[in-house]
C-alpha cells in the first residue's frame, strides 16, 4: 500500500497553523519574560532592600531583552527553515 501524499493545499494549511502557533508562542513569551523580570526586581529585591525603582527597572529591562532574544532566535530558525526548503525545491 502506498501512502497518499497530502495535497499542496493541505501542506499550506499545515504550514499556516504552524506559523500561527509560533507567533502566539512568541507573543506569550514576550509578556511572560517581561512580567518575570518585573516580579524578580520588585518582589524579590526592591521590597527587601528598599531600593525601589532601581532593581525593578533593571530586571524589567532584562526580561524584555530575554523576550526579544527568544524572538530573534525563533525568527532566525524560521528563516533557516525557509532557506532550506527553497534550496530543496531547486
């Protein structure tokens, strides 16, 4: 028995849903990493040492940077996947 190859339309739908999943993951990750940075700075350091707003700002910026690092990592992975797919087609 030969397996039936999925049609081109099904592949396009599958790829669309994969990209939507990746996009939602990136958005959630940006929000969560920013919140974690804020929480670490405010609740763990500034409240105990009385240094509010300094560590809150520093850790919030570090959280934002971590979120963007993840974003660039995902974009480069997708770009690499797309370049690999285009080279296979030629």
